[in-house]
C-alpha cells in the first residue's frame, strides 16, 4: 500500500488556452497496427491466470481504443472489460477538488477560507491553513494514513473518518509552516471532503453523485465509503503472493493474493469508476457540463508557495510536460489498485490505464500508449524515454553494491535500497517498488511514478549517492554511514516512550543483540542503526534525544509525510 508521492515536471496550461489549441490532424496510421502495438504492451497480462488492466484512448469526443487485459476476478474467472470498475486511488482527488470548487461557485465557501471556519476542531497552529493549501499540498499537515499506521493500524484493518479526524486533531505540530513547502499529504483531501460534507449538508458520495457523476452520465462511478459495500462489476485487487511451502515441486506459476483496502475514508481516494466513465469526465474539460470553463481552468493552474516559487500541482491535477507536449494528469495507488489518467490538451488525446495488481506500471504504460497514438517519431522516443530501453542483466554483486540507506540532501527524507530475489527494490515506509536495471549504475522506477535512479560511487570528496530524476527535476540522496553500537550502548535506548500525538506508547527492547520495537499485533523487527542516536525500521526513522545529563529522554519519528513527531520517555 503506497503512501509515497513522487515529483512531476512543471507547466501550467489553463483551460482557456486549451479552447484555442488545435487537435492533431487525423492519424494516418493503420488503426489495426496501433491496436496491435497497444496489445503488445500488455501481452504479459493478457491471460486468464493474471490480473491486468482496463485501457482506453480518448481522442476529441470519442473513445478510439478500449480494451481489457487479464482478469477482474481470478477466483471467478471474470475478465476485465469496458465496464469493469476499479478503485482509482489518488486519481480521485480531482473529483474532490471539483466538488469544493462547485461549492465555491455556489458562493458557499472560498478557497482562501481558514479551514477552522469549517473544521473548528482542528488545532490552531498559530498560522491559518486555507482550503487552497489543503488542495495544493502546501498545508504542512501530517499525512493521516501515515499517522494511523504509526498509531498501530494495519492496512487490513477497517479505518473510519472518525479515526482519521482524531489522528489529525491530536497533532500539535506541522511538517512545515503553511505555504512554505509542497509535500503531498492525503490529509488535505480527506479534510477537503469533510468540508464538502459540512458546507453542503450531504455526504461527499451523495454530493459528487448529484453534481458530477449523474450530470455527466457516469453511471458506473461512485465514491465508496463502506469497504463492505457491493460494487457491481468491480475488479478485485491483487499482489504477488509469497512462495508457498505447500506449492507442488517445480511449480513456477506466479501466485497472487488479494490486496483489498478496508479503509473507509473518501476525499483523498476511494472513487470507483471505469475507463468508459472517465471519457465523460475527460470530455468535460473541453465542453463543460459540470462547472464553468473558468472553474476547470482554475483546476489546471499550477500553484505557488508563499515565496512565489511555482509548484507543479493545481487543484487535484498535476501539470507537466512529456516529450515537448503539455500534460495534465494524476495517478493513484491504493491496496493492489493502480491508476493513471493522462491528458494531452493541445492534441485532444487522453489515456486511461486502470489496473488491479500492485506491480502494475500505469504511468509508464500510459506514456507508451500515448507515444503510439500521438504518432511520436521513434527516434525521439529512443533519445528521451528510458521506457524504450531494454533491461540490463546484472550479477548479484553488481546489484548488492548499491544497497543501503540514502538521505535526501535537502529534505532529509530517507530511501532504502534492498536486494532480494535477484532484484533491487526501493523501500519507502512499508511499500516496495521494483527497480529495472538499465545499466550497471542506472535503474528505472516505474511505479508509483516514472523515475530514473543513478548511483555514484564514493569519491574522496563525496559519499556514495543516488540521484533520482523525474522529468526535468532531480535530487541527490547521500548514502548514510552506519554506526555500530555495542550491546551496552543499545541498552541505553530500551524503554517505553509516550507518543501523545499518536495515542500510543512505543516500547524498545534489546533482544539477541539488536534493538527491537515491540508491538503485540506484529512480529518484532530489529531496528537498523544509522548514525549515533538514529535508527531506521523500513523507512520509519527514529531519532533519539538526549537530555542535559546525556541520557536518552525522548525519540522523534520521521516517516516521509510525517516529520519530527515527538515521544517522551516514561
């Protein structure tokens, strides 16, 4: 289950500009050849023993390609079709943003309202947080998903609105002052959904149905608040299963397990839809039936921080560029569901890839489909897109040399590279993303977003490092020099720590020469030492604090979208 967010390139293209953009001339390529080339992208998943994807290409006001690959239900043998329903994860956010903007259009709220005007139970942090900052991920609020997990919840648990609100109202601090940074946080859209409900007097599912889905004829689309609710035509979600000791000898078939989310929050995700319904939403950006042209342009206007620095995020949409063409897009990942809706407004062409397995690469595949249907020259693709390159074959030693923990040079965020089953993977807070080798030092990350990772050996002046590049943006992560504390030194950290903002205690104990965090619900996992007084567990970082007497008196938790959450030693 992903709680990670990655970068996208920056470019704003308001809708009013789109109205004057000209679609590409009718494609002269053989439609049969285009369809066959698209089928080839999904050949590996076009089977009756794998999950797969629903795929559609929209041009102007028509669907020019629509096909299902793989199975919506492996248990029942139901294939994916045009009306198969998928949970689209964070791709849902644009519909929550549209709901807020419809209320603003009605005069019932303003994007510049202080959120405490509508959510008075939220803490006063000394600086106002606006609805706009919620929608542009500049609020500084800690991510509620990470907070619930840190508080002891599991993805297989049921989690309610009340639990999410309680987790957020407990927070005494922000990740950063509102408006000073851009950090993806699901809390903003969950709270935006709560604001829609309080201002409109309707649930977000009911409001979106009345104001968006029904007017557009999106009959197979809904926000789903109850994980036990029946959804006709829904694809189940899957992840690769661990090798079973009960499997027959020499059985090399890939096995899957269900990866269905049981959390019931809406706003930041949980919208269920089809590739056919998404065409109706996509068409609305060219010929508005829901909202005005000005409202839809506002969704596609990139935001800015208080210091004037532009960000690539508008209101539920990311603005960017792909191979010289402006893009408007958003991806999603929740449980085993993966989604991407990618629009090329200047060419009036969009691609939807909705998938039901955790290793799916919907962003990468959407771009490859766009290459075909936009008729982009192959030479350009070979020069600029790593997705066209073949995988390199590396030895275990070549892979293992890059394993370790890396810290972002500016933000301090951690990433962990591990080697298992002959592959490198990036670990980020309880999730794993496989890296595809492009060479001995260069790898591709394809989900949740396309990125290139390049490793650099240690030099006399610089430590070993990893450069992560997405689009035209990149950043360096420096390898962490790991300490080697003795058993006596580790014992100094053992004890119980009260985390009031999580509503729980954390307990550490020295077991078999390793410091472990104990939790009665989960197997004990050893903490890996980093520098002195700092440890990592997955990508959760523990920073122990010392008092004036030099003794450990507290610990702070860092988990990417949750920073510096303080716990006091009991």
